[in-house]
C-alpha cells in the first residue's frame, strides 16, 4: 500500500501588498497548491482546492505540510 515516491517541482512566490507577509506555493505552469500567511508567530497555510487550513511554526514546515496534504488528498 505504499506510494511510489515522486519529486514535485514547486515555486514559492511572495505576494506584495498584503497586510501580513504572504507566499503562494505553485507548481510552475500548472496550478497553485496553496497560500501561506504569517500571522503573529505562526504560519497559516490554506490549500487552494478545498481551503483546508494548516498551522506551522516555520515557513519551511508550512510548505512541507502543504505539499504533504496536496500529495495525499488533492493530487
């Protein structure tokens, strides 16, 4: 029941003009995976497809959580 490991190329783009620091995680040329916003000392990630919310302590862990969720539930 294991899944074949596969590499996903992504880009993390900072959004300008937002009230809080915000980044968009995308698969280049295909689609957006989700948005990450820094709220106080936490990072709030929201998946693009079904608006599932995740919270992390670092930007890197928020990106990893978003990718994990995408791989398991949205792909």
